[in-house]
């Protein structure tokens, strides 16, 4: 056997090739089935969004009468015009952007600083600080204590109620800490000898090296902030200050039609047309759909880093 | 050898309070860097944990957390005495088990199937597409599924009519609502969940496959005897991480997808905590339920970790 192996091996330069040669009929059937099956699965990931898009660009008065399968019918951008002229939608869009940008910046800054300190072996009581951080991953106060805290801090209806409570994520900090620990100490030591202080070392040496992990965690935070809604629903009570996700929820799920001005003032529409709902959903989701192909690889990297730690 | 034995003695001396203080002074630059984050951690994570005490108090808004009188376990007794709480608990458990039993193996299967595709670009494209739902909020997806499954206008209903069947209102029927939750949850998380396993699969030593090929192992034998055992540690770790989720129902999903008609099965503890807590202002009761859930999920993680360590020799700590 041993000799056989040795003599056969050199004749198989590429794994790909020899695999194809040795396929049996059963395997061929399996492969074909597999390719088609996975293709169909992926179709189910795209189709709902396509359907949404097709509905959003249909004429609302005619759309209800016919069934949309794939192709948009009765093309009209009226729904978008309606939706975008609603002040709640564009204010929501603005608040969502503010929340995403500010929230990501604050979370990255605080998390990175924490992670940096925890990554240093010479940090006094390092285990203790790590423990009090990791503990929050498994144990939390829950909905009501959080709500009461925000109320007592006077942060109701303030954008900070959406930004500060989630800015310290144990998971993200652990990932960043692990990344920072992989950077050799020698870089820092020479800087210390040159008399640089900790903040200088952090920003001059470590930040440039940490760009990959900062991009990954930053994008996680950003997508999380864009999609977050529950905190906004309970902390923000003024409709003008509400983020887009909650406005979307009001329109699509609660069927509220006061938020979008429907076809002028005269026509009283009792039910929000599907096309309007689809258009609001598109406006909310489009930023994600547009950036997702470009950012997904950073996301994947982060998952890998996270899983390596385990 | 001698110097190594001497070390603990020095360590003991060093662990004194004064020494620690000196260390903090010595590394104050580093410590200052993390102080703002620690303050945030204390305010926004530990103050709410401290606030859990209202589960043991008769909380009144005017009196505040401090001024409200202690009532021991009265709140728990009251909560556990309510049939609707047990209904919610049961719903949460059923949903949790369904999500775990059906939802957990799916990404593994997807990863295995994707791994069998030889055309690299096709595989890459499929993977990228499968991540898509992960990036979209449950509000969007709920709206989407409500439209798709709508018995009057949705394409699924149209498909039913096309084959001459009566359209079924999946989201409005108690018997099917749970399945809608489970299937849509799988749909959202399967692609993303498979990343970890695909990473593990790419790390499998290719020479093992070559050796097996020469020994005449069939494709399925190779998967069974090489691929699966190779990713078993990853699967175990993911299972541990998922264990606590049996009691943490997917609030975002259930809350947004449910409607009054399916309240009987959609009333899970997450939704119930929200309703009695923030809608009905029964703060103590709501916190008691949160605490109850948190303790169970914490215990679940601990338990699975211990079992896994005993059986498989790998845990997360």
C-alpha cells in the first residue's frame, strides 16, 4: 500500500482533475442535483427582494388588479415620489444616518481603547477587567432596568439613547483584543524607549496596523445601527425624531397611513397600498443592498477572527 | 529549577495592595485610555444589572429603585401564578427547540453541499448571495414575508391558485405560524451561519482525501469519515454558543411577524416581557421574567460547556 501510494501520487498534480476523473454515475447525479438545488436556494434569497422592487415601481391604482411575478407592471415612480415627499421618511433617513455614523464612531473609539488596554499583558488586574467585560456577554439587566436608566439619565428622545447603551460590546472588544495581541510587543517597546506616551503609541503604531479589524467591526456596528429599531421605538417618542426603521414599521406593519401623504389631501385612503409599503421598504433597505456586496467580505473576515478565538 | 521555585514567593509579595496601586501609577497612561470605556461599561451594563433588584421590590415610579419596598420573592410568586406566563414560556421553549433542532443543522448542511461544488466562482457567488438576508432587518423581512405569503395578493397564494388549490393564510393560522417563524429564521441565518463551517472545511488536510481516494473510498464515505469528523469541534463549539438560545426567543422576528390571530403561539416570553413591562408598566414583573430567562440561558451555556468538555474534550473555556 505504502509503495502504491507513493507511486500514484506524483501522477496527480492537481486535486481538481483527479476528482473529476473518478466520478461515478451516482456522484454525477448528486453533483448535478447539488448545483441545481443550491441554485434554487439562492433564488429564494434574491426573489423576495426582487418582488419588493417590482412592486415598488408599479402604479398603485392598477397593481392591485394583477399579479406580479417577476416583471414590473404598470411602471410608475409615484410611490417613491409619495414616500420621499413624506417628512417622516426623510427625517427618519437623516436620523438613521446620524445614528449610524455617530454610533459607529463612538462605539469604535471606546471599544478600541478598551481592547487596546486589555491586550497589554502589563495592564494591572488584567484578568479582572477582562472578566467584568465578558460577564456582560452572558448577563444583562434586561429591558426594564435599561429603560429606567435611560429615563433617569434624561436621555429619552435623545439620539444618545441610541448610541451610548450599546457602545461597549464584549464580543467586538474581545475580537479586537485578540487582533491587537497578535501584534508583536517589540514595536511598542522601541517607541517607549523613544519616550512616546501611550496615546501616541496607540494612534501612531497600533491604529494603522489595526485597520482591517477596525473596518470589520466598524461595518458590523454600522449595519447594526442602521437596522436597529427596538431601542428607538421605546426611547424616541417624537415622530419627527424617529429613525427610519421604526417609521417603516409604523407604515408597513402597523398600517399607519398618517406618515405618508397619500395622493394629496382630498383622497382619503383607508389602507396603505402595497406599492407604497414596498417603496418605503426599498428606501430603508436600499442602502444595505447597495453596500452589502462590497462589505460582506469584511464581515466574513470578522466571523473568522471570532471563530478562531474559540 | 531553583529560580523557578523562587518565583511564586516574589509573586506573593507583589500581589499586595500597595504594589497594585504602584502598578496602576506606573501604567497610568494605559489605564487612562480605558477609563472612558470602563465608565460606559459600568453605566450602561452594570447599572441595569444593579437595577434587577426591582424584581424583588414592589416598584413604584415615584419612589424609584431605591425607595420602593422590598417584597422578597412575591413578584416571582405572582408571575409564576399566571397561566399566561406559562403559555408564553411554553411557546418560547417550543420555538427555541424547533429553531435549534431545525435551524442548527441547516448551515452545516449548506456548508457541506457548498463544499462539494467544484466550480469555484459558482460557489463563491452562491455564498455571497446567501449572506444577503443577514444584512436586512427583521422589520423589512417581516413586511416582505407578510406580502409574499398574503392569501390575497402574494405570489405564494397565486401559485396555489394556479394549481387549483385554496390559498392558505400561513401567517394567520395558529397551526402554521410557528413553521413560518422557523423557516424564515433558517432562511435569514443559514448563509451567514455556514461561514464558520466553510472556514473549518477549508482547513481540512487535503492529503486525507487523496489517501482515501486511493483506498477506494466513495464520495459519501469521504464526507462521512473525513469531512464530518474534521468539522466536529467547530460544530460542538457552535452548539454550545447556541444552547442558551433555547430560552431567548428571537424577539425582533416574533414581535414584527406576529398578529392578533396567532397570539396563542406568538406570545413568547420576549414579547410578553415587553408587553407587561413597557406597555402595562408592570416593571417588577417584567424584570422578574427577564431575570428568570437570563439565569436559565446562563445555566444552559454552562451546562453544555461542561457536558461538551466531558464528552468531547473541547469547550469554550
